[in-house]
C-alpha cells in the first residue's frame, strides 16, 4: 500500500487505501482511509445492508494486511457531539457519540464521513489510539482537544508525543456555511476570524438592470449577502496544536471531498445522495 503525502493521481487513489505518512511508519499500527473504490461503508439509502457489510469486511481485511485474524471493527452512531468512548472490548450495544479511544490490540476504531473530518490520534510510547469525527458541530465542541485530554487521562499520554492524522474532508474552498455558524465560532474562539473567508456574490442580472433591485433602504439597493466559507482543517489543526500536539507530528490530507467527488464520497457535492467512507485505526494483535 502506498502512503499519500501530496495530491495523488486518480490512479493512485483508485488502487490504494489512503494512509497518512506520519502513521504508516508505525509497524504495530493498522490504519487507513477508504475511498469510493471501496464502496459505501455506511448504511445509507444508496447501499443495501448486505453490500455495506461485504464492503466493510473487505476493507478491514485490506487494512489489517497480513494479520491472521481480522480486527473487530468498532463503529458509532454519530451525533455531531463531543462524546468520546473508551473501548476495551467489542461493545454489546451500539455506541452513540463521535469519538473512540483504546489501548487494546485487535480493535479497529472507525469514523464514518462524507465531508466531515476523520481525525486519528496515536500515542507511540504507550501504544494507544483514538478516532474522532469532526464536522462543524464537533469542531465547535472541541472534540479534537478533548480527545487529546482523554488520552492523557486514560493512558498517560503526553501531548508532545502524540501523532495525528486528519483524513480527507471538505476544505475551505467548498465548505460554505451560514452566518450563524460563524457567530457561534466567534463566541467560542478568539481566533475565529482566521477560520472564515467571505466571497461577495455577483449577479449579472443585477449588474445589467440595477433599477429592478431598488429598495427603500439606504443606499437604495438590496445587497447580496456574501458567501461564508469555513476552514475545518485549519480549525482542527489549531485545536490539536493548542492541546500540545507538535505541528511536526500532524499530517492533514490535501484531499477535499467536494473537489474530488469522483474519488471520494461528498454529501455536499452529491446533494445528500452518496455513500460513506471510513477512517480507521487500531493496534495490531502481533506487531513490533
């Protein structure tokens, strides 16, 4: 399997599981990010349950590589929260939340995405791992920072030792949000201004026929509201760094799901009718 350190070709993406260079060198670690080539790995209307189960089993075997016994895939009912579970064995009932941590070999933690960011966290010294789902709500709730804190609490991890990988997700080029989202970030982060950019709308009809859009309000014309774009990657990079993770230990995928909907599932680009990818991480049962 190849690692991805730059914008890969279509051929590379369609052939390989995506792996973060900063994690690929850890031989005791199993991890990867699926692509459209792997089929939908989430239960949506676009795939039958039987198809999803087959796709998941195939993907898990591929991630596990030469392990004699495939790891147990641990999933979540994701709710766009900051709720994180420590798992020491396959749960008997479905877990609800947006983060998983473990130090037990043989468990493959997974995060489902189709635009939101999958964030994988590794403690190489204590051999512990975490997986977190960061959409705008989870990012607002500081799930990445909380994940670092819980690994410190449960496994004795030191933030400077942690290694993080942010998988493919929607980037600032395509992630348009409403003004209320920006206002909520501004209420929580003093650096919120660095996370958003505005693009002024242009309307050829207005420009050609301005009298049609005259209003009673000064200065006389109703202005188009600017489009607002959020940089989720930058927001989560900042959270990881603020939590103490060294910048040199963080890898962020260059792939935008909306830009590369030919190779990755994108809820935005496909107007909600799409599959789901998995970002997974686990400790091998036998490793060095």
